[in-house]
C-alpha cells in the first residue's frame, strides 16, 4: 500500500487509504482498434486511478492485427510451428501496450507497459493454448508505489525457458483475471476485474434473437460457465474458472458507456431465488445416431476415442437403455464438423458390427441455466410445456445440475428460445 | 562443436569439422520486405548451414513496418516516451524473426527465433540508442548443438531490468557484428559476419554519381569508418567499431545475387599500396562563419557547447590563426539544421561581442579516404590539382590521418567527386 504524494490532511488521506482498491481493466481488440478508442480507454484508466484505485490495464491486440499477422504467416507456410506462431502473434498485444502507455502519458498521468515476460507471467510450454502457472506481482507493486498505471499485454506469457506462449481464445480475459488473482494473493485488497467489451453486459438471452432480453445485474460463476460452454457467454470459460477459483469479482461492461454492466461473482444464497438466470441457443449443430450398437463394455469408449482422434469436439451424448443386446447411440457435433464425423462413423459401424448411421444436419439446441434449479422443482416440466405450447418437438434432452438443454429442429430454434425466455419471464427483474 | 547426424565416413566428417565456421547473416528490411524475399533469405541461410557452418540469422523489421509503427505512435502523441517507443518498435523485428523461422521450417530445416531478451542481448538503459553490454552465447550454442539455425531480432536488446531497448539507426548491423564477436569470445572459430543488403558491396564512390565507380574487394575498418562518417558507408559506424574491436570480418554483399561483395577487415600491410580507397561527397551542407570572435580561452568551447545543447551536430570546424586578438571561426552543419544554427549563432555573437554571422547554404564536401595516405606524400596536392584543373574553388580544407576533405560550392559537387575519382584512377583495380 502507498499514498501518492499529496497535500491532503491526514484524515482525508486515511479515508482514501481505506477505500483504495485495485482495479484490473481489460480492453478487448475492438476497444483499442483506433487511436481515438485507445485514448478513451486511457481516460477511463486514469479516472479509475483518480478515484484512488491502483490500476492495471490489460489490452488485446488492436482490431484486425491478429488476423493480419496470421495472414503474414500464411504467405510463408500452411503449417507454421506453434512456437513461432506465438512469437509472431504476441507482437499484436505488445503494440497495444506501448500505444496505451503513450496515450496515458499524453493525458499527463504516469504509466508503464509490460509484456508477458516483463510482468513475470509464467505459463506451461503448450504453445497456442498455454496455461498460466504463476504471476510475479512484485514488479507491478513497485510501479504502483510510483503512482503508475501498469499496462500489461494480454493473451501472452513465457514458459520457464523464456519462450513466448499464448493463452488461446479469450486469452486476454484470462490474463486480466489471473493478474487480479495474483494481486489479491500478494495482499491487495478489494480487487476487482473489469472486462470492457463492445456489449454492455450479460443478457438473459442474446438480444439480437430475443429483443425483450434483459441485462443481468449479476450472475454466478457457475451459471456463466454453463452459458460460456453454450457459446452464449461474453467471456471464455478459463477466465471464469480463474475468477471462481480465486473469488475475483468480474465486471463485464461496455467500453463505450458509463453504465454498470454485469457482475460475475460467487453464488450467494439470494441467487437461488432466481430459478433461471438465462437462456441460450446453439444454432448450428448436427445429430449423429449409430443404430444397433452392440451393448458391450468398451463400445462407447472406442467410438468417442476415434472421434476425438479426428479432432472433433462432441457436444452432447445420449444413449438410451438397450434392447436385445443392442443400443442406439446419439451425439451432437458442430455442423461444420459433420463431414469428418460421417467418415469416422462409417468406419466405426463396420468395425463394431453396428447398424445404420443416421445423420440430421438440421439441429439446434435451446438451454436454460440457473443455480436456482438445484432447489426448485418443476423447472424442466415448465420448459417442456413452453416448447409443447409452441408446437416444437423435443428430439433429445440433456441436463446438468444447473442446466437443461433440448435438442430441436433448427426450423424452430429462435422461436424456441423466445418461448422459453417468455415462459420463465426472464425479461422481468 | 558438433556434427549433424550423417552417413559420411569418418575422414569426410573430420574434414567438415575442420572447415566448420560460424556465419552470422544479417538481412536488412528490404531483404525481408515480402514473403518471397523472406523465403529467399531462408534458402541462403540453409545453404550456408549445408556447407557445414553454424548459422545465425539477424533480421531487421520488414520494409515499411518501422515507419508504420511510428505512424501509429504519432496518432496517439507527438512526444512518445523513449521507453514505450522502444517497446513498440521492437515488435517489427519480432515479426520478422518468427516469419523467418517459419520460412526455414517450410524448407525442412531446423530453426528457432529469439528476441533480444531471449538471446540475452543486454544493453544499457539509454532508450532509442542503447549500447550493447553483453550477449549470452549459451542459448545460441545449445541450438547449434541441436542442428538449428538461430534467428535473432536485430536492433533490440533489454536492459538489466528487462526493459526493451533499441540500438538506434543501423542497429541490426550492430546486433549482427556483436553476436559474431560474442560467439568468437565463446570459442567459435572462423566467425564471419555477412551483411546482406540491396547494394552488392562498397564502391570507390556512389555509383549513382560516378558511373565508373568500382566495387571494392576489401576495405579496412578505419577506411570504412571514415566513409560511414561521410554518409557514404553502407553500414553504420557503431557496427564497424565492433568489428574492429573484436576483429570480425564483415562481408557486405547483395541479397539478390551470389556475387562476392566487399570484405571489411583489419588493415594489413598490403593495403598501404592503395593510397586512396574511395571518394565520397556530402551534398547538403551549410557553412557558418562567425567573424571577429575574441581570441580568448573558452570562446570556442562556449560556442560549441551552445550548439550541441540545441542538438545540432557540427560537421567540420575550421579556425584560422588570429589577427589583432580576433579570429574568424567557421564550421559546417547539415543544411537541414541551418535555421536552428542561425538562432544560436545570433545569440552567441552578442554574448561574445563577436562580429557578423555569415551563412552560406550552398555548400558540399568532397573527400578521399585511404590508409595508404599515412605512408604516401603528395596525396593532398594531387586532390587540390584535380579540383583546380576542373576550375572548382576550394573554400575550406580539413584532414585526418587517412582522409582529406574539401569544402566547395554545391554547384560543382558532383563534378568535383568525379574529378577526384578520376585523378586517383579509382576505377582501376
């Protein structure tokens, strides 16, 4: 803790000391795409510091920079090495941090930029999707002591041998939450992580599909993780996991307004009053059914081993009880992967002595998420009735403790989302 | 030392072992401006390795990258901090090294890229014009042992606190020569530094001005340093000083041909046979004469202190003997600086009680350089006669041990260069 040199009386200074918090502000690529936007973000960081906070700013690569760098690599080779790709892509964030520091300086405030290496962001050596192992908060605290805003390159780190690594999709969010967690572990109090983005928070459903969708004031980590896995989240799963693990409140808000966004925070008792926090729809899925699979140990394992080996991510799996020593096995995958799946499935049926392979490329999934489901009954029934009332046939159902998903025809996907949203009155506070 | 795995018989391997050298190849910005040029440079590095060498490749930022980064900074602020400017500009070389590594991989050879930090290029903390303090050759040698080509970002280093620094103009040349020197100090034998550029060597004069100018096979460090200070060198002074200090042969050659270029090397006895190695012309100069300066101790010091304080680099200074306690003091500066100089000079004359300030903006300088001057007489006379024969008036003369310069009117600058070139028959081997 430190106080900036000031003429305030002791009492006032003591108040500031008590109120002082540490704010990690993350600005995504679209929030730093132009000089004007960088300056706006700089002013926001300075405003947070002027309110008495210690401020860390995490930035992504500007706008299309990452795409342009990928394009440069493609001109050289179709199969760039992961290490060199990381070395290349990390420059995008390095450009952003330098420009952000310049913008803060231009407003008359102190700031210093750090690459992943300079801030001691140590990861494992898995290039393009590295995991953070440790963060050194000493250098940040030294700069806080000088009254500086600390700017850190998102998305990047270094492994134990100083090779540059990147954290994969949504990596800058992870950088921000990890820095917040590290500062908390180093003794900073009241640590908050603010994620500035081009939407102004997390909604009860995608507002482009459900116009009456409402911005949430708060959401639990668990609910946000489920929404993220449904592709509906504003943030990537790993950053939310970090927030959950270290209990860092994550405030998702707009770069372009002062309005409060959505606070992602730990589940508290009062949250259970809300049965369903939000609804989501995954549009482009395909369903694969393997008919008459011999019902013997290892059959399913073999099937999903082969699919995973082909780098295909399976969305949901459903296997009903068997009849006459055979079972029908269904699973869903992203529509984009279906041709690869067909190849694998055809090979599999021969190998296993299974029956026909049925493919349905016209599949979507509608889901509801809420921690209140744990303690409320009749939630699934209410969802099924809403779909039935809208004359939408449910093809498959999967559930988790805080989520219910229905596989339906894509023809009714948006209608189903709106019907479910209305049935649970998500538009109401 | 190591041998790549191969099926060669022991004797053959021994020969290769004896012949093995370490080659540092530096490719400037124009040599890596496009994917095609990067691939060409990659093939050249592989060819050098295939000849049995250990190869380090140093690259600059691609084509206009540095200018584009400077432009980004300008959009933010007119006065970027030097530290953040270095943080920004260093990304240009980092992009180049990653692409170069990918290009070498694409050809099936092993390579790894290193930033200044990763290769242990430690400098002082003078941002934008840092000086190299040490290089860690261990990481390079480890990669040599794996059979890899090592690619290093030119122009950049880090200070003791891991802040990114840059080496200033011509910095990538300095990186290359410094790496060569470090490897030599670490025990590598037969270390050569090759500077690939868009000219094919060092000429007896600028071939654009003197069509009959001849490419030099070799030139001494001292001669090259003089030519560099005359603005005529292909390379920046600091890299040549490094080469001289550590006795690293520097081969300046074309990226676009296989022809031998010019070897910059230590002075040997046989070089003295060549009286004049080359001629150079500095076109855009201006001459300032302070009339009737009081001839007292400290007057000149005060004058040049004030000029240096205004960040003006003085080219040559000439003071004749004094008459009646007063002297006329003349000096030349780059034409671009003359308005600043006039301001300083007018203030000075008042302060010192000197006479008028005379300005001549129509000034050029023609020079000859050669270590043979030390042991030959009549060289100056021959130069003056050449100019006299061409009816060119000499306004001022300055000399060093291996250089003679004449200040003349810009109207005759090119004519003077050609006259001197011809008089010393520099076009002949």
